[in-house]
């Protein structure tokens, strides 16, 4: 059976220009010509083209392909094994680059410049949901508080994070004790814990006025991923996030409203 250039182009998914180039370089010359002088390809030509495209897909150059197809004594297996090794090295390189890119994305989204091993050691059960981090980054990208918090977080050393988490752990233990003891959310003990949390944010991330703290606590109830950054799922109790929100709001009521409390300024935890 014979095929025109257009038919071969459609069958193989290559351009007519590519077929002309293969003909010009003698990599694939059509077996014949039509009465009008047009190129005509045979089934054998299509089989050769299939080999060419196979080797091209593996990354062989046209010169390498020509050498493989030209010399019947050439060891195709040797060429394939060599290319397999090259592809393995390239895959390893790309995998490394992908890991570097993933690490850079995590640092940008969470502000935590620690290795996965260090992160597990320091944070334990506290996990960073990257989908939540990405949403928060987009939502508050133009917030001065967000930018400052991310900048300061990225500058924290491993020892800084350890100290931060020790403080957070002690605060969390006091919070759970107050909740389990039935302390009212608008009582002194709960409000003092809310104030301690607000000052913790200001100390480690960015200035957190009471109004901003209200909005952070609102997120605790609206999005479980936000509250999981404060209390891991294994330690949460039904109603705990709402309890914290009420305590934060009650504590904010004890403070006079400042300029940041009347604007849309927002901080991340």
C-alpha cells in the first residue's frame, strides 16, 4: 500500500515539514514518486518512521538514530541501555528539582524554613495544611500583618521554633484544663488565656491588636484547618474552638478599640 505525504503526516502525527526534513537528510526517504512527482511512502517506510519516532521519544538525536538504523550490526540493545541510564539520571535530577521546588513552595506558604525532619521534631502533631496556607496567602497577600508574619516566621531558627512551640504547648495545656474544668469562656481565666495567645502572636509573628485577634478566632470556628494549627486534632474537644472564639471576643471587649481594630487589617498565625 502507498501513502502520500499528507496521509503519512496524519497517520504519524508529524508535520509535512518534518517529513521533508527527514527526506532531505536521508533519514527517511520515500520509496517512490507518483506520476506527478509527489513523494509516495510504502508500508516499509512507515515502519521505519515508527522506529525513528520511537527513538526520538527516547531522546536520541537524529544523527544517533541514523547511525542505529544505518548499521545492521549496531547493537540496538546497547544504545537502549545507554539511553536508559541517561534517562535514569535525568529522572533523578528532575525529582531533586521537584523536591527543591516543593520545599520552596512550603517555605513561601507556611513561612517555616525547616527540613521535613526538623519540622516533625519541632511541631509533632501540629500539621501545616498547604491548601489552607495557599488560601490564606492569596486571601491576605496585601496585608502588612501577613507579610510581616511570613517574614519573621521565615527568619526563625530551629531553636526559635522550639521555644515558640514550648510556649504554645504550655498555653494549650492551660486552655484544655480551663475548658475541662468548666471555666466560663468569658471568665477571667479564659480571657487571660486569650490575652496570652494574642501576645504570643505579637511576640513571634506580628503585632496583633484585639480586633485582629477576633478575626483570627473567627477562623478557628469557620475553618478546622486553622484551629488545627493551635490545637492538634487528637487534643480537640467538641465545642473547644467556639470556646476559644468566645474567650478571645470577651478579652477583646476588655481593650479599647485601636486603629487596626476598625480596619480590615489581618494577620496570619
